[in-house]
C-alpha cells in the first residue's frame, strides 16, 4: 500500500472522529474490505440485514487504522471509477458508522494471505466474536480463529445464525474499554 494512501486515511480518520460512535452498547463485528465494498459501492442486497442492524444500532462494526487504510486504498482503485471526492465521502461514511479502535494489533498469524491477518488481529485485540468475509483464504482460517473465540462467517451464515435468531445480545464484549 502506498504511503500517500496511508497518510490520506489518517487525515480522513481525523475528520471522521468528530462523528464517531460513542459506545459499545451493541455487539461488535469485523467486516472485511470485500463486505464493506458490497455495502458502500455495490449495494449488494445480501448485506442489507447487516446494514440495517448497524443503522439500528444493534451491531457496531469495528475499524482500525490498518483496516481503514486498506479500505481507502481499495476505494481509490481505478476499476471502481470513483473520484477522489467520492472515495473520501464513502470512506468517511463508513468511518462514521464504525467504532474506531487505535490500539496496536497483535502479531498473531491466521491466514495464508498475510494482508488479511489484520482483520483477525483486530478481532483478537477487541475480543470481537465475529469476522464476516467472503474471502476464501480468510474462510479457510476458520478453525485457527475459532481457537481464539473468533467466528469467521459468510454474510449469509451471519445473517441466518446471528441476526435472524437474535443471538447477538449474548455477544456483548466483556472487556470493552481495554482497547479504545
């Protein structure tokens, strides 16, 4: 990732923190960049239940400088044909929906694609029970993540097993303030 993208994501973070979600009164979730792109760019109907849960404050997505920098980088790729202003607007929109966590990520490895380890590490750092993805390599790391109490799930599995069955209220993080 280019240093200019990382610096730009820091600038966007500073702007977005003025409107950050203030509490952890709902269960938390880590959404990988593919899922966030489905929300922000593709308007994929499969993620609509997750978006509704976020908008209704029943679910709080977590964001870290590393995951945010990746999002800004991906949004800025030419294949998506977004202007700089559109990239910034979408990045800020996502940031405003999330709880920003700035602690140092653990160094644990989970995935063959080490670029994806940051999502597992964020879940580990924050005691977040869910990592939602459609990335095949991330999904293959389920067994390893489960040992650290991280459920790696597809959108469909998360919606069916957690949102539709009301299991989320049992998943409030115990150590909420240790990583803010």
